[in-house]
C-alpha cells in the first residue's frame, strides 16, 4: 500500500531541496536522476486548498475544492481532507493513514454529513484512479526507483528550464504502463513533464506541471495537469494557500475531527 | 425510334463489337473495384434527427453494442474450472485489438460494493480463482447478495455467467467474426459450453449471410429461366442469346456501380435476380413476334423479318422497360441511401436490358441468320374461347375482384412492421437458439437506451424526486412489459449504496431521501469504486441520464411496447423539466424501418401515379390509363393483405417490393393494351379485338408471367428467410397482376368500349 501512502503526501506535491553542490550533471545516469527525484526530503507539515477540475471529452467539467492537511509522523503519514464545494458535499471529509511498513494496508475513513456517519472504506488496487481523476495512486506517489529500468535518453530545454529526459521501462511486464518518459528539471529534480505509455506501447497520458514555487526552500507544485490522450479526459490540480510552516496537532487526524468539519 | 434501330441492322458486327468491348470494360471495373458493405451503420441516414441524437448519446454515455459470451456449466458455475475459464476468456478478450480493455465486463472485472459492519468495501469478486470449497461458497453467497450482478452477470440458476465485450464502431469483419467464434470454441470442455450472441454478431451474420445466399440462388434462377425460356422459344440458341443479354446488362450495372465507387449493399445483392428475371421478357416478346411473322411469311428475308419485329415490338418493349424502371426509380424517394442506389442501378439495368434486346438480338440475327421455326400450330381457337368466356362471365371477375378487395383490406389490418434482425433467421438456427437461451437466463440481449435530458439544468439527476420517478418507471417497465428483463440506471447504483451503507438492510434498498446524501454517495463511489462505471449512467453536471433497458427480443412490437410505457411517464418528467429521448442500435433499427416504410408508401403512390399518367399519354386516353392501373392496384393490395394474413411483417426487404411489383406487373397490361389498340382498328367489336390480342400476345404474356413467377419462386429454396419471403411475395404479385390483367382489366376494357365509341357513333 506504499502507493497509497505516497499519494496523499504528494497530494501536497512537495519537492525537496536539492543542493547544488551535489550536482555533477555530466556523471549522473538515468537511475541516479530518478533516485534524486525520489529521495527529495518533504516538509513534515502541509496545508493547502486544492481545486480539482475534471474535464470529460464532451468538455463538461466537475469542479471540487478541498481543504487538506498532511503530517508526517515517521512510521505513518496522515492526511485529512474536507470538501468545500460543491455545496451538496460540503463538509464531507476523508482521512487516510499510510504506513511506512509496506505490508500494512492503508486505513481510510470517510464521513458523510448527510448520513451523519463515519465509514471505513477499504480500497484494493482496483481503485486505480483517484476520485475519478486521471491520476492513479501511483502517479500521485513516487514509484519505487528499482521497479523500472532507467535510461537517460537526452537533454532538452522545456518551459525555459534545462531538463534531463529519462526513459523508465517497467520490469513487471504486466504493469499498466509499459514505460514512462520524464523531463526532470536539472536544478530542482522536479518532474516537469511525464509521458505514460500503456501496455501496448501507445501513448496514454501526459502530465505537465504548469507552475511551481519555492516555499522555504521546498519546491512545491502549484498547477498541474494530466491529460489522457486516448479517452480525451483531463484533470487539473490547482493548489492555493500552501502553508508548510504550521505544526499540525496530532489530534487533528482523528475520527472526531472528521465529523466536526471545517 | 424504329427507323434508327433498323438502320443499325446494316452494321451488325460493329454493334456486336461495341457491346462486347463495353461489357469487357464494365467487367474489369467490377472485378477490380467491387466492394461489399457490411457495416450496417453505413445504411442509416446519419443526418436524420433521431440518428444525430443517438450518435451524441452514444458519445456521452459510451453506448456501444456488446458481444455476449455465455459460459454454461450445467453442474453450476461455482467451481474452479468454470471460474478459471471466465477469467481466462475475459483476459483474452481484453487483449483483442477491436475491444478496449475497459469495455469487457464479467464477474471477474465487476465491482462488488459490499456493506461491512463499519463501512463500505468496493472490491473485485475474485482476482485469484477460488480453489477451496469454502472460497467457492463465499463467492456464491457474495454474488447472491448483490443485485447488481445477480441475474445480470450470473444467472439465477447459477449455471450460466456472462462476459460482455463492447465493440468500437465499424470494427466488425468476417475475420473478426471467425476469430470470435474460434475463441469461444477453444474454451469448450466436457463440462463447459461457451455461446456467443449479441447485436454485432447478429448484424454481422446477417450482412454476410444474405449476399452469400443470393449468390447461391443466381445459378438456380438461371437454370430455371433457361428451362422456361426454352419451352417458350423452343430454340436453345435463342434461349441462350436472351440469357446472354440479361447477363451482359447485369455486368454493366455492377460495372457502373464499381466505376462510380458505390459499394454493394445487402439490398443490392437482389439486383442480379431482379435484372435477370425482368430482363428476359424483352427478348421473349421479340422472338415470339418474330416467330409469328415468319410463320405467316415464310419467304421473308432476315432484314424484312427483323425490321417487322422492331416496328411491331420496339414501342411496347420500350414502354414496359420504362414502366419497370419507374418502379425501381421510385425508390429514389427513399431517405435510405442503399435503397436509393438499389432503385437507381436496377432502373439502369432494366433500361440496359431493353436497349441491348433491341440492338443486340437483331444484330445477332443479322450476323448469324434467322432462326428456323416449325410450321404454325393452330392455337388461336383456344385464345378466342377463353377470351369470350371471360367477357361473357364478366360478373365472376367483377364480384371476385370486389370480394378479394374486401378480404385483403381486412388482411392489411393485421399487417405489422418489424425491424428485428433476429427474426430474419431460421427459428432453429444457432443464432436464434443461443439468443433464446441467454434471454431465458438473463435480462435480455437487446438494449434500448432511454436518455433523460433536463436541457442543461445542473444537478437535476441528483434530486431524490427525479430519481424516484425514474425508479418507478423502471419497476413499471419490468412489471408491465414481459419482454423487459432488467433495466439499469443511476437509481440502481444509489439504491445499492444506500442499502450497503445501512448494514445491508433491505428497507434501505430505496432512493436516498435528500440530495446531499445522493451527492455524498456518488462522491463516495467515485473515491472507492471505478468511477468510469458512472460515465455510462449520468453526465458530468447531472443534467443528462441514461437508462439501459434490456429486452428479450429485438422485434418492433417489443421495442414499441417498452417505448409506450416510457412515454406514459413523459408528462410526469415534463413537470420536472425533463425530456425523453431514445438511443442505441435497437432504437435506430426501429427508426430505420419506419423510414424505409415511410419512403415506401410515397414511392408506391408516386410509382402508380406516374405509370397511370404515362400510359394515359402513351395510349392517348386517360380511361385506358386508369384501367391499366387496376391490376397493379389490386396486386399491391393483395400483397399487403396476404402478408397480413400470413403474419409476414413489413421490413426493409418486403417493403421495397410493392413499387417494384407495380413496375413489373404493369407490363402484362401494357402488352395487352398495345396489341388491343392496334387490333381495334381492324376489328368490329371490342370482343373481336380482345380475341385477336389474346391470340397474338396471350402466349407471350403467359410465358412472361411464368418466367417472372418461377424466377422469383426459386428464392423459396433459399436458406435465408427474408429471401424466401421476397421470393414468395413477388411471385404472388406477378401472379395476381397477370390474372388481374386477363380478367378484371379485360372486362373493364371491354365495358369501357374506348376504341369503339367513335365506331359505334359512326354505325349509329
């Protein structure tokens, strides 16, 4: 359940600070680049307001705004989210505990105010796509470096930033992506753009970070887009009010807080 | 006209050379470019509002036709072998290029929404195939308690389970069809049978079977016609020459079709039989006249004989070809392109047969010499007697006609329209039996999509009031229409969620009573299930909703009765600002048949009018025009009446026949009246003119009738029911127009005294 773990942390989409002194671009190979992406340190606390927009192929949209809080407790990461809009789901809340121990499943709760009940939900790997979006839990998290074979296939300037282009081929032939191609910003080790190829080797999705910012030395995504080029569906994630300097209290991440709402 | 034709007689070899050269050109075109159209969507008029809406709805809700694989194990499906087959076949289908992975649904891919003591669980029914008895029993219990799959993917008898694989548009081909059948067969074992059914299979089989069957029929039709023609012409050489003319005109027709790049549609496969059967009449009349002339003038040269033949027969041959082609060309009024093209090319083929008969046959005679005929046989006595008897007993014809008309009007009351594809197959064919088998175990193999539309008003379909009305409509449908097996909509999801979130208690198997709860359930489902399932149920802003109604039959009566129940809810939906539309292939088939029939009524009326007007002008007399129309009017009526009595529904094929029958059936009247008019000049009474006409043309008209009746009757030996119906009805039509011409029309002409009024006046 590691993938779900990471998904909710990275829902804040946090990027660690990569020190320039470590950089010796010429000598890095594909695997080392992806390791640097993977190993970026993350801030222990984060709050933000997320606007998630789903756009289907007919151009219809579903927009949700969510207030979310994340805290890293070392062996467990806890995330709590409150829906602000649409009005009919206001105060619906969702909590997720992910354990560092990969053998331990996530704990998930949802509170439905109209039902006045908290329910536990168990999601298996079936829940590939997160909340009807184009992101799978894997896309939101960082997939383990050793799951793929990485190869540096080029360098390119993208959106005015110098990037490595790394091709990562899945070792598990039955994995939903046969390969991904990632544009990693040289200076910050951010995955600026990523292409996903399906089992048949056809291009499936393109992820693009449109905007990111420097928060106390942490590089954090502000606007991100994922387009499924096959079924013409897309998702954009827009983070506002990002705050990493708070110290979130431990009792925020409890069933009682779920029910209390925002 | 005749002069031009007679001029051509001087250069027979040139005429023959040109004919053969053109035939070669058309033949090469046909060989190179002919293409059979098997995609039934191409048959539909895409710009028609119902089709435009359906296409949009199919896009919104990802509505596609599914191929259904049924896995049967008579000992029950809850064993490792059957479940493993289910899993393997599901995975095999997901890998096919023509099928999207996510469009394959089975117990292996389905979401199981379960209520647990403290929450909700959405998971697969199984991922690893259960091995122990305990695991198998658990699975059985899980399925039984989930009404979203029980009775839908697993039969209540627990001996059959389904895999539904939805197809992209236009991917169906003979190869794919064979592949599908081979895949299904490869999973057969001693215990397990795999059946394949579903609309794409039915449509695909139909698109391949109908033309294949027609192809088999052509040589038989040819043989029968050669036999009948030989009886009429008594010369094998003449018989083969007449056949050659119709074969050449068929080649020209298909060559032209290939040349302008029009594909061969299923309906166009009727063309060869149509052209061959109608086309031989021209040669038959020409040779019959020639034979009579040579008998009367044994010393005539070939130029004299052929010139006389052309002088006497070219006008009636041209008129009959024009009226026949009007019958075909009236199909141009149809909104359906394959029907339009069929009419156009059949019209072209008929005119080609006529022109070739008038230039090719004379050219051959000029090049190779006159046929020899045995001395005349005296048969005119018989013709005289029959004619006198018909006219003497005119009340038999008149009363008979009135009785038939009354009876047939009663018959037409029973006539019904059927757009079913399945009803076109033999009742004991594999495809029908499999369909029956699956319908006996599940909701139904035919899907009708009901699209509810709030015209852009957001969140309409989150309102409990609206959802409850939908739920009520679904129950009414399932209760009132026996052929409705199940229906599926957002309401089913919500009832399931509501029940599950209340510890699986049955009293919560209802629509939640406030909108917030609906919205929160849906959000919960999106977070824990496969939200793509909702795409088929409702659009993004909850302003449009899709109800899938499963029917156990695809015939029009069934679809219409379901539509009627839905329409009875229309006022209630209207009060809530919701309009009703339909979509999907079952509905499109229904609209399509209506379109064909609509067009048919117009083309029939148009055809009869044009023929009557044309003949009024040709014979310079409107009364003659009207009288000539009597046999064909009766013919059309009898055709529909008999179909009513015999429970043969109107469908795309049978509906086409009425105007075709008018176009061919009028020929008997044309030949009769043409001769009658010329004999009227030299006769003293209408009876005498009629007797002379019968003596001269009676035999050729009768043989013409025998040719068309037997030619089409051959189709009764077809293995394809619609071709049999076609053969039966058109033969019947030919028979009734023939009988009508020689009875009621003869009586009416005699009664009307048209060509003798002036003579009578002079006498008095």
